[in-house]
């Protein structure tokens, strides 16, 4: 599933694909729906070690040291995003529609042409060590994330709104 969306992101957005978190989420939702799989993460924020108040706690399934959650990554529990209301222009909405069509075409191609053993699993962020290792290896998502953070570029408006909702 993630391979399908990752391939479609790379094909559609080129080098900007690591910055397309909303489109990634929409693509994953689309594949899950098509496969009739329900994946809920609404309770992941209930980590027993959670004590930070400056950000949402880390999902317990994939981050071992909750006190070292990087400030460049946000976990926004519960509450679906309605991407059609998040875009400022019709072009962005139309671009998302083209991306969704590409996700479905990629999924069809993968299901027709690939075997289970062809599936390549990407790395998993499990803590500070793996984050540093992947960054040092030039992993595109981490490199872009840290570059955006170092330049002081704010989170997209839809993430800022969700963060504000969670702190009220």
C-alpha cells in the first residue's frame, strides 16, 4: 500500500514528493478504501509515557523514546482532513484529482504485474537513532523535513489549524 502511494507521489510530484503529506494521506486513504481495509489511528495518542505539553505525544507503535520526539514532525490524532477545503485554488484541487487517478492506476498496475515477494518495505522511524541514520543516508523525507525546519518555513495551514484545535 505504501509502495503504491510512494511510487505515485514520486511520479506525479518529482523531487517535491516528500513535502506532499496531505496528498500522501489522501492516497493512503484511497488505497485502504479500495482494498476495504479500515486502519484507525485515533487512539495512538494515548501513549502511557506521554508527558510533553508542547506537542502531541508520539504514536507508541513506532517511536521508542517519547521524550526525544523531533519538533519537525507532528502527530495529529483523530479528526479526518477534508482536503477539498484545504486548497486555495481550483488548480490544487484538480491536481489532487489527477494524483488520486494516478494512485488508482498505480495500484491496478501493481496488482496485475507484481508478486508478494516484489514488495519492498521502506525504513521505519523507530527512534532517534534511526532518524539520524536515515538522515545521514540522505532519506528524502527526513532531509526535506529538516531543511524546512532549519529555514523556519511554517507548517501548512491545515496542520497549523489542527494543532490549534488540539491545544484549545
